[in-house]
C-alpha cells in the first residue's frame, strides 16, 4: 500500500508561517505608521542610519579577520609542505614577501610553552632581536594556548592576539593559533604583524572601496589617540567628533571611527525616511509573494551546504581507515616483518579486502556524481525482477553471511518490468548495504517481489533499528544523515539512499519507505510493467 499524503503543516511551513507573522505583518504596520507620522520617525531613521554605519565597520572587521585567517592557513600549509624544516623554505620566503604586513612567522615545536621556538623572517637580524620577547610572552600565555587547543579540538581554528609582547624596537602585534600537521600533531604557530602596514595595505584599500565619498573612516591608535589612516586626504577629524567608533578585533589597541561627509545625520535621516516610504510601499506588494520563495530557497541552500560539509567529513573518515590499514600492512610486508607465509597471506588478504572496500566507496561516489549530473546512461529493457535479485544475492551471498545475516527470497511468477539491469543491481546492493549497516541484534533480510496497480515492485525488509517518522521525510535527500539516535552513530556517506532514488526516477519508477523505530524498515521500489507490443 502506498503511503498517503500527509497534509499536516511541515516544519518548513511552520517556520514560513512564523516569518510571515514575525516580519511581514510588522512591516505592514510599520509602513502605515510611517505614512501617518513622518516627522516622528526621524529619530528612528537616525538610529537605523547608525546601524548601517555600524554594519560597515563590522564588515571591515570581518574581512580583516578573514585576511589574517587566510595567512594562518597559508602558513600552516607551507609548514606541512616543507616537513617542518627549521630552515626557511622558498615557499615561506614567497609567503612573507607577498604578505607585506607580516614581519615574522613563528612556530613552537610542541604545545608546551617550553618548546623550541622557530622563527621565519626576511629580516633575520631584526627577528633575532624579537625572539626573547616573543619567547617570554609565549611562556606567559599558558591559559590562552589551552583555550586555543580547546577550539582546535572542536574543529575551529581561532587566532588570538598574544597581547603585549614588549618588543624592544617595534610596535608589532602578535597573533597565535594552533596548527596541525598531516599526522595530527598540534603546535603553537603565529604571525608577528606590523599594524601600521596592515592598516595601510589591507584595511586602507578596503575602506576606500566602502566609503564611496559618503563617509570618512579614520583608523587611530587608542593608546596615543593619534590618527593612523584616513580615507580623506588632509583629514583633521578629532576622535570625539566621530559618529561611531569600534575596535579593530585583531588589534584591540586600534579602532575605527566613522562620520558622514557634508550633511548631518539628522538631515540624512529625514531624507532617508521619505525615500523609505516610497520603497516600503513597493516592497510591501513584493514581499508577500517573495517571502516564502526566498525563505525556502535559502533554507534548502543552507541545508545542502551543511550536508555537503558533513559528506566531505564522512567520506574522509570512510577513506582514512582502509588507507591506513593498507599502508600499515604494506609497510609491514615491505620491511619483511611478516616471518611466516601464513602471516603474509593474512596481510595480503587484509590489503585486498580494504582495497575492494575503497573501490566500492569510490564507485558509489562516481555513480552518484554521474547520476546527479545526468551523465549516467540508462538503457531501459524488459527485465525479470526475480532473475536480477537472484544474481545480486548470488554475488552478495558471501558478504551477507560474513556479517552474520540470513536472508529469504522465494522467486515466484516472473515480474517483467521496464528497467536498466545495471542500475537495478546498483539499487539492490545499496538497499542490502543499508539493511546490513542499520541492523543490530536481529540480522535477517527479506526480499520479495510482486505486482500492484499495473506496476512491478521489489521490497527489501530488515529488522534493524528503524527510522523515525520525522527522518523518513529526508532520508532520500542528498547528503542527508540522521543527526541523533543510533542511526547517527553508524558510519556512512549520506548518498546511498539518494542514489537509489535518483536511479529509480531515471527509470520512471517510485521508491517508498515504511519504518518504525526498533522494528526495522521496508524499502519498496516500483517499476513500470513491461507491455508486449
């Protein structure tokens, strides 16, 4: 029996309804209020203008952070590439020459604050003078290093200002982070940056693109209260006259200040209010039609991006284990550590098994990619479902019994459908893999075929951990993996069931699932019946 359509409001629909109530209705009331009380709204518009100024400074801060994070990534990549050689490589020299504000890069060979400090700079003599101060500052930064290590363990690489390093000859600022090599060994790394050069070479061009002759942005040193940079030539702006100031996140001793050119904020707020009235009237008409569409599109893109990220992580994990085993046993054989023929054969068997495992993962990903791109060739022909299932079970028999599974399939009358033989076999293998992967205590699989409503069908039933009603809505989506419960603990890439659905749709079929937590799942695939001419 095909599942009936659930007419209840979905989570996406509920969120859409919330957005309409939370944003659309207030917008309409706000528009009416603006029309009836233009003069009273000038103060509010001025506040909005202030927030826009704040958003500009926030954007500059974000890009500044992104720049330093990019430098940190390049430093870590170069150190991994050079094998942690204490001698400065050509790549490191190139990195320093292209990153003008970076005076020196450093690395401590251990997370301990007593490790060996390696420094890299185009000015080795000046760098040598800074080493003692840098070493002393690192030794006092125990808590900071421990905190950065916690971030790194959580999968987040954060840069933090080392604080006052008391460099004797330069007003440099130091950013440090936890780096990781290919063997997952972690070290303290960092960049010694000239703030003046950073403001002039990185922040300055960004500010010039941002202001567009509407604002004046000034960068000043908070300690000395002196201007370091301004977007306006001959600027004589005093710090108290700035409309808004915000600290530069990466260098807390420096701050941005912003003010408008020409007209006052009050005048600009008044003009902006009038302009907004016209815009709001037009937007109110458009927002009703576009709100739901925009929300759904954005939600799907965010979910897909997150699932792709999870997919990359899962695939990396899936590939790492067989690669590690192949490498380990290959090195053992290469070094002659396996003394007996029995051990050698055992190691050869493991290498062969893991190589096949790698091949299966790669083939699944390639098939998924081809199907997703529409490059998978489907050749529809008349096929008996019984014969295909027998062939798959024959080739899969060893794998099933090796994993402790028993299966049942009794071929009945021929069920001739229009399908692609290879794609149908791929579907069966994925469903069997899924049943094996998510069955814990009762290891039994039942396969059946039949005819219903002028369609032929095959079903794969397991007695595993089952799928919740909520997750059943999404299990055929690309890269989707259950994020909670026993399903989340099982390894996987999140493309198996999505591949099944795509292959089924390419053959003009349908796929359904019925499942209950703790009682197993049944996947049923429908194909058009073959009609002889």
